[in-house]
């Protein structure tokens, strides 16, 4: 079968070469477990799953970041290294169709995180500006590390910090989690043996019991959450029900999430919030302001960038800087990207490897170029 690339693929490849990002070849068939474990609930539901002859869970490539990182680890490649890609991904999509093209750059191992973040944003903006020269682009940025710093400074228990962080990027889920934090729900009735294991905090026993129950009913772990993950969530819920977020902390968290500002003004707004709420956020804000300064050094107009404290992307592997780029007159984002410093360690890297990157939805770009929207 001959792959039919978008007509503007040559322009994208030229930009990759100019930006010194090496085009990489990633297989279409991928192990499913990394995506099921790390790609986020929304993407997990839309993956096309299959099995090998030996029973290994496989899937059609639903995105490029995880496969590029796995390939880097398997080849024991040196860092820093910049990978580019252009190819098909496969997802069950609400808007129809299951196969579409993505392009992007993954920047691995750069110790200058602020500089790498700024470069990733600049690369994505430059790519869109080249293939959509007449479009008016707008950029939205967020920062999960600032959100996590706020949660820690508010003194939230570790369980609630993890619960809220997992929800970051999905506004409705995050709002529901915050509401539960303020008023924990009454415990659901559990089967007697499970309730006993939860009450004792027996994670190992609970995992084993859930696994046995799944095997007895013929449920495959690859079809949803793993037994250990289900057990961990049950134990977390039991712990979280015993804690209620104080009104002052709840008000401060809501005020933080309401912050919207041009990126050039965002540092001052965040500093004012921290001062008013009596929170120590110096380290997180220093990193934030350093990144803003580095972005201003690149060919990206700060006037086109908005900071949104509530903004994230619903993929579990993001850890810090997050961004999207859209175009006036088009509802869906054209580019999504961000930082994922923990991902390569989770995938098996022997040493921590920082990473940041972006993906472009080329079907959406094609629709804009062809004037079909």
C-alpha cells in the first residue's frame, strides 16, 4: 500500500532539516501497554487493540511521542537529540475517520529546559506559519509544574495532590475532583472482602483479589485499567474521603485556576496571586519567568500567546510546560505539545532524560489550506 502524504509534506520536511531535527522511522504496530499505562484515559478509549501470536497486547500507533521515546531507549542513543516524524496515526475519532497524519519534533536530553521549551514552541509556530501563511495563529500555554507547586504550597495531602494532578488537562474532571476535595462523597458499598482489604490498606492483597476476579470473569487487563491501578485508586479514594479541603485553600485554588493573562503579563499575575494567598512559589515562578524570557528571544510574537492557569492537555505523561496553537475561525487546535520529563524513565531509561515536543494534526491543517472549514 502506498502512503499518500499531504501535498505540503515537502515544506514540513524542509523545516525539519533547517531545525536540525532528524526524521525517524517508527513502526505502525506498537506494544499496547505503554499507551494503556501512560497515554491518558481519553486516548486509551480510542486505541485500536490487537494481539500477537504469542498473546502480547499490540495496537496500531495512536501517537508518536511514546514510540519515539521507546525507540530512543532501545537504541541507547546519545543525547541531546532531536527527532522529527511525519506519518499516520490510528484512533477512533468522534469526528469520524480512524486514520490521519501527524508531524512533529521530539527534543530529548536538553538540560536547558527553558531554552528547549521555547525552541519547541518556536518550531511549532514556524511550521504552521510556513504551511498556513495567511492564517492568524493564536497560542495558549499552561504549566502543570506551577499547578503542582500551588497544590503543594496549599498543604494538600499527597493523595489529593496526585488526584488533582491526574485531572489537570480535563476541565470538567478537574472541577469535579475539586468539588469532591471540598466535600468528600460518602463511601460506595463494596463487597465484604474488598472492603476489608481496603480498610487494612492491603495493596498487594487487593491487587491479587481484583486480578483473580477479572480472570474469573474473562476480563483482559488490556481492555481497561490494570488490577494494580484499580487497587491503588480504591485505596486512594478511601484515604481521600477522610480529608476535606479547607475553605481558604479551596478559594485560593479556584483563584489560581481563574488566572488568564497575556504571557508577557502572566509572571506578574502569578506573583501577585502567590503574595495574596501567602504561598511560596518562588522556584516554580523563577522557571516560568525564565521560559517566558527565552520565548521572547525566539521568533514568536508574545502578543499572540495567552497564559491560562487551567489549561493542560489530557495525556498522563506531561509534567510542565504545555501549549496549543490554533487559528482564527477554526475551533480545534492545530498543534499540541509540552514537556514530559518523567516519561522516558517510566519507559525504562536507566537515567532520567528530559523531553519536550509537539504534534501537528495535518488533517486539520489540510482543511484550512483547502478552505473546507
